[in-house]
């Protein structure tokens, strides 16, 4: 039986709300897992692990050098100055390596940032282990303040020999509103 409302505007609004809810659910329930599966299957979007590497590294391979390139970009609307302290390092697989990224908040008010990493080529991501990274946590920075943000990593000895260069890229996002909303909710 088809229900006919006395008010067609109510029917239209109900249909629009239902459609919007279904689209929202589709995007977050279906598309995100599908995206992750496709990235894994196609070897694209070299996501790094989101937690610290806890395994004990094997002995250092002194006979091999891998070039690590560091890239820093700002998301649209992020006013911070953000850059690696060095853009290239040569490392031995199995060795613990340290570097820092530099950040400066040029605005007068405090802000909170979050960095999202990506590794290229994507098949190198599973061999690139961050043991300490500023990307693990949100980074608050007072207005007109600067900070050195540490990164410690190990390139696994099992890295395929044909991979001689790895690019670690960070994009930094302004999450001030989200972070202040989380603090207010407490």
C-alpha cells in the first residue's frame, strides 16, 4: 500500500534526509574499506603503519645504502612553515636513524596540527618502520612558536634490493577545531 501524505513537502524532506543518510553510510561503511583493499591490491598509496615498530632490528647491513628522501607539504589552509631539517639521508638497512622536521606557527594564536605520512614506492612501506614519530600524535604549537619534531626510523634489512630510494612524505593538517572540540567534550 502506498502512503500518500497530506503534505508533499514533508515527503520530499523525508526522502532527502533518508537519501543523505544512506549516502553517508555508503561512503564510510563501504568506500573506506574498499579503498584500503584496492590500495593494497594495486600497491598504491604507501601508507605506513600507524603504531611504533616494536621488533628488535636485525644486524646492520653495512654493505648496502638506501637513500631516504623527506618531503613536507601543507594541506590547503594550513599556515605553518613545515619542512624536514634535511631532505636526503643515506642509511644502512637495520640501523636506527634519527632526524627532525621543523615547524613554525606564524599566527599569533595557538594551533594544533596532525601529520599524515606516506611512503613511496608503496611496496617499501612495509619495510620502513618508524620507532618514534611526531605523526603518532597531534602537535600543539603556541602562536609565533617553533618546534623540532623528531622522527626515528629503521629500514628493514628485508627491503628488496631493487629499491634503492624511499621517499617519506608528510602532509600536515590544521586540526585545531577538532582538538579543541575533543578537549571541550571531556
